[in-house]
C-alpha cells in the first residue's frame, strides 16, 4: 500500500499501472465508510502478493488527484491498467464484492495462479494438500474424489461421507459416497437404529425425552442413509401434527 500525493500521482498511479494493476482508494479522515472499506481493501490486495498495488489518496490533502477522477462522493475506488480506468465503485462494499473486484482485475493471471496451485496440491496427494485443494475449489471432482478416497483408505468413512456429500453432483463421487455410507454405517447398525425409531415413534408426541432421542437417532442415521431419514422425518411430522 502506498500513500499518493498530488506530486507523486503521475509516477505512482499512472506510470505504475503500465506494468501492474493499481487500485486507487479515494478517502478522507472524516469519512466513516472509508475507515471500514480501507482495511478490507488492504487485506484483499495484500493477498495478491504484489500482483495488484493499492494507492490511497486523501482527497482533502490532494485536490489535484481527486479532480483527475472527478470525485463526487467518497469512498470512491478505481482500478487502472495501462494508464486507463478499467473499473470502479463508489460507497462501502462487503469483502466478497471487493474480492470479486480484485479478482476480476487480475483476470487470466489469477485463474492461472489458482490452476497452478491446484495442480501442485493434487500432485502432492497428502491429506493436508488435498484439503487445501478442496478449499480452493469445492467443485473440483478430482480434488473431492481424491480426498474422499484417502479418507476411506485410512478407515475414516464418516469424514469421507462429509467431504463427498458436500461435493459436486458427479457419478464417480456418488459411487464413492455410497461406499462411504456403507462403511460408516453397516446395514445391521442401520436396522438397529430404525428399530429404535419405530418404538420411539409411538411415544414422541407425549414424551419430550423420547422425541429428543428420536431426533438424535435421525442425526446418526443420516450418515448412512439420508433417504431413510427423510422417510422417518415424514412419519414424525405425521405423528406430531
């Protein structure tokens, strides 16, 4: 982050944008929304590791730079590339919108960086790397599948169910998920829970403790058979109402 003055505006903003995208934050000490927006801009732009530069301009102290953007109200944020304004917004913004704004500015460079990081994580193949890959792209069939398979191989079927169930709709993942559910809750365990549910169903309307136990058993059953849970929830609703 750099503080830009009227005297340094040409070099620090216009000339610098010829090689590196520059985000200009026009602010003032008396502006409440500016104090909220500024730290979020710094955080998101710092995450680019120098791929984007943040230039802050105090409009009260630098009327020349402010005039260059024809500022009507603040906070006002502008993105420059090759000496030209390519994007911008006025007023406070939530962090996700700021992140989208900066990512859009990076364009193909950001996508290439994400793709390269993803390939490195998948190539490593250890649990920590695969979890990072899933965090990076939760819709990646390869990342979710590799992590799910690793968890199954290390006898952690319930964790595999959680990972695979949150993944994208894909035939391979569906097959892994079915396998994980069977391992997490074998058929005899499911049958035992469903037998308990059948008994408790008779008393759930009158007995608060039985109703609480019924709901707890549904949570257990959901690991192995969400379809059965949906049916038992329907039965519970019918009995209560």
